């Protein structure tokens, strides 16, 4: 099971820079400032979800793990989403409809990833198994996850791949693939977007 490299750009960015990168997905070309973010939050619930998730992400990476976990309940109350602390999330993350999104812990999300409502990244096993560590998904740059899709265990969702609504993913999804069904099966392809910095796609990032 191949894994995409952990997004490193987000590790170097401040809380404000991460929030503004998400805001740019909702308002392309809009002025990036906290005033504009706050003005848009009442009409863009995904933006409020982003502020909470980014605060959690920054707290966790700075070692304030307890405070990061404490933001799970505010996220549930305010936007109906459950964010477990410990995720690595790249820039430009968009949750168009955050209600029902359940993600967290070891999840890795690349840049410019889009979630619809109800997306769940689940562990492989409901109960702990002695000697077997739980694994969580890696979602590569530009991937789109449809409403109520479920990722089970340490699957890799390839670059620019699309997971259809109500799809259950049990195995890796190739770069540019469109998958649907339970379990997921490939039904089409999408153009694979090149990285924003123009670098070629690494062979290790392609399925």
C-alpha cells in the first residue's frame, strides 16, 4: 500500500496562513484578511470548520495536545463535525458542507482537497487488536470526496482522484481515478492536476 509524502508546507505555515489558504478556496481572488474571514463565516459554515480545524492542527503540532483535543466538542456543537487531533492537513482544504464530517488522528490530507458533507475516515477495526496499530487514510493533492463517503483504514486516495457519494473505500484509489460503490470500483478518470509549484509528479506518488 503506497503512501504519498506527508504534506510539509503546512508544517511551516502559521495559523493565519493556513486559514487564509482555505478561505481562498471559497473566495478565489478575495482579499485575505481576518476581517474578510469573519464577515464570511456566518454564510460559509465550512470556513468556521476550517478555523477550528486549523487551530487544532497548530495547537497539536506545538505540543498543546490536550487543548487540541478540547476543540472536538466546539466543532461538534458549532458545525456538526468531529475533528480528532493529530491530523496533517495541507493548504487549501475545503469542506463545502462540514456537517457529519468525521476525521482525525493519523489522517494525512494533501493540498487543495475537497470534502462534501458526511465524509468519514475510519479505522480498520472498531476495537484495538493487541500488536496491531490502527492506520488511517492518506488523501493526496486535489482529491475530491463525495457526500457520505467512507475511507477504511490506511488507504491512499490518489492525486486528483474523485470518490463518489456513499462510496466505501477499502483499498487504494489510483491517481486521477473516479470510484463509486460499496466497495469502491473505478468507473472513470479525471485529469491529474500538476503540483502548484510545477514540479513533476514523483513516481512514488503515482499508483
